[in-house]
């Protein structure tokens, strides 16, 4: 008789322990704080990126880099266009814009060879103050900003209202795609 009572006792203990574990698990999962599901990362979605925009130095004919975080799309042409928008907005720190007032970017396109075509409005010529140093600062502000910030852009071709021009201010040939000039960066 003792063995039957002993078996019954252990069976009741086992049932109570099982019931307690089940109740605890239900309570835990019912009241556990919910973690948000991880968001799927869309490789085509814009991401904040640190870029260096090149503006004129206030005291000498050199370019200075101004770091800025921008929300950039994955598409190469759209990325270059956003960077050009930021460059045309001008500096936020102690630098000067070397893009003439009222200049606009009509379009930006990157071809399969890594040449970025930047089509400016005519004001980049008509409002340019002139001088070979000023012309160099304008040109390489654009070229260095794009080539040094966007993987896949190796050269920049400047257009004016969709047309090729010889120069911006009479000194430097812009008929060909231009590469970066690191000698102008302070």
C-alpha cells in the first residue's frame, strides 16, 4: 500500500510542477516586453553619409573641406545630384562659396565610364567674378566634391545649359572631363 501512495504522491508532485512550469511560461510570454521586429534594410533606400564639400578658403586661393552628413540615395546620378544641391547651398562654417550667385544645376548624370556630367545654368558664367584662380576654385570645388565623395565617379564634365563651353571665365579649358586636383585642397 505504501508503494501506491508513494506513486500517487510523486504523480501529484510531477503534475503540480508541470502545471507550474506551464503557467510560468504562459505568464512570461504573455507579459514579456515586446521587442520591435528588426526592419528590413532596403539597399536602395537613402542612408546618412558623411561627405566633404569643398568651398573656398576665406584668405587664400585654396579649397577647404566642410564635413556634412547628407541623406543620399543609392543611385549614382541621384547621389551626385544631392551632393551638388548641398554644394550650391553654400558653406555653414568659415569658408566661402565659389559657385557664382544664382547658379543652378539643371541636371546631373553619371555615365557607364564614371564620368559625371553636371549641367549648370548660364549664371555660372555670367555671374562669375573672373580671374584664373577664381575659375580654378569654382571648377575644382565641383570636381573634387564629386570625385572624392562618390565611388564610381572618376571625372566630371561641366556643361552650361546642356551645351559644351570652352571655359567658365576665359582661362581654363572645360571641354574635356576633369579629374580631381588635390593640390588645391588645404
